[in-house]
C-alpha cells in the first residue's frame, strides 16, 4: 500500500471526524448462557400471546390473568409492530458502543441481546411483582409482521412460551371492517364512506346478500393477510419453539372456556387449577368492554354487529364475498377445521 493510499483515509478523519458506519451487523441471538444469567435477575417464566387482530387476543388475556399464578398485560409489541424492541439497539452507533473493545462489560461480545432481554424482562416483571404472580406474559396481535415476529421473539426469548389464538378468518374480516367503520379510520376510501352512509340509512340490504360491507380491494387484502399470518406464525413457531408452542381456536374458547383455559394454564405450567375458576371465567366473559367502547364511539353502526360472536359472517357475506374469500383462504378454513369442504 502506497503512502498516499494510507494517508487519504487518515486525512478524511482529520478533516471530517471519524468515519461512521452506515449499517449495523445483524443483532445476534441471545445465548443459552446469557438466558441463564438473565433469569438470575428476572426469574419469572414468560409467555407471549400472538394472533391476527380481531381474533380474541384481548379476551384470552382477560381470562388468562384470572388464574392466581398468571399475570398478562398488553400490548407492548416487543416483536409485532414497528418500531419493535430491537430498535433500541438497531443502529450502527449502538453496535459500536455495545461491541467497543474498550468496553470491558461486554466480554468481547455484542451486548445488544442482553440489553433487549433486560428491557423486556423489567417491563413485564415490574408489573408482575405488584400482583405477586410468577408467570407473566404480554399479548400483542401479530397481524403485519407474521413469521418475522416469531423469529425476533426467539432471538430474545428462546426459553419463553408462545401462544397463538386463531379465529375464523371470515369473522376476522367482519370484525376488522366494523372496527374501521366505528373508529372512522383515516384509511377509509370514498367507497368505504358510501357504504357507511348506506348502512346508516338502512341495514337490511346488507343482511340479505344484495349489498356488501366490503370492497373487493379490502376483501382480497385482508383475506391474504389472514392466510399469511396463520401460515407463517404456525410454521415458524413449530420450527423454533417446538413443544413451547400452543395454539387454540377462539370459537372453542367461547364454546367451553374452562376446558380451553385449563389446557392453556397447564401449558404455562401452573401448579393447580381450581374448578371454581369455571364460574369466574363465565362471569368475565359476560362483559365485553370492546363492545361498550365501540357503542360510545358510533352507536348506530356498532349496534348492527353483535361483538365477539362466532358466525357473524354468515349473514353479512354476499355471494361475491364468499367467492373471493374461498379463492384466497378456502384451504386455510379446511386446515383449521372451520369447514369440512368447499361447499359453504
């Protein structure tokens, strides 16, 4: 190397300051040794509830924490919505700081995974300490990041348990549509607004198949998102978490809450399940805070759709809606046993 080729970068540093790295290397996954170290300071068992939005994640959270050993809160979106937990260290500057050779705390390794783990552990255990419970989890719907959410979770919490709640995609679309209507989402189009106006005048045409609450664009986008979410979440969860992965259907939870929640709690590792919890679960399910909130926002439209029920889609899907959904998601309905064949 010539003198001038060595002098050029040195001159740039003198004139402009130290050269900055434009991208950071991938954040390393936490090691088993680091997990063991973290659990010395944050000993509570952790779990995370995923699921497509409008699939019952909130109901499952409310029921989960009725058990005297389990606490659950929402929604931190550590791994499921941008900017994500990893944004805390996902810059070249953070990498340089946490890997710096003069930083003797890092023992020659990137401290990033420990920073992420400590931040999430403290947030959850801080809440759990107040309840005196030793199993703590977060529920955050995973509607947009899908399989990547599972991979990001595993990189920080390979020892945690992952629960995925699934709901009939047709009811998911109906619920999502009405939530957007009630909240008057900023993403509503002019065509969406015309549908809302028609609903406010007369709801009958929307229950006899002559009118649809959906646009074709919404139907296709939402159905594709539901399919992708179920495919990627289950595939990656089974691959990475194995027996630490558990899924359940929202409809089964409605049908027999004590049976489903007993399965859920046993999966989390509780010591006992009091039969008296059956009555407590039923009492909790008799209320619907989401329905009450939506009624306050837009009672006229909110009252048209009974919240939380299974099968709302059957009176609201037009023939065209059924055809589009069947084309995109019919196979997924069969996989999750929502239909026995394509004749629905």
